[in-house]
């Protein structure tokens, strides 16, 4: 990833067709259990993720600030 100053501040590993196939398979396998949850259960799960993101916001902000300055 490149910041506003065109400096690399993060990299991601190279992937290949096998990696993509594994990711697609994992997503496919996760769909049925996810779809079997009630809307209320899915909403509660997503709300928990949102809470974790909010709790970690200062970490993310400091990371982003380091990538800009």
C-alpha cells in the first residue's frame, strides 16, 4: 500500500491461484452456517465486530498517522 507521499507503508504477501481457491472455498463453507443464523444473531455478531473496531480506533489512527507523516 502506498500513502499520499507515494511511500510504501504496508505490503501484502503474493498470492497465487491456490490461495484464491482456498479463500473462495473458505467463504463458501462459511456461508451456510452464517445463513442459518437468525437476522438478530447476525446483527449481534456484526455489532460485536463494530464494538471491537471502535475499541481499536486509536491503534488504527496511530497506524494511519505513521503512514502519512
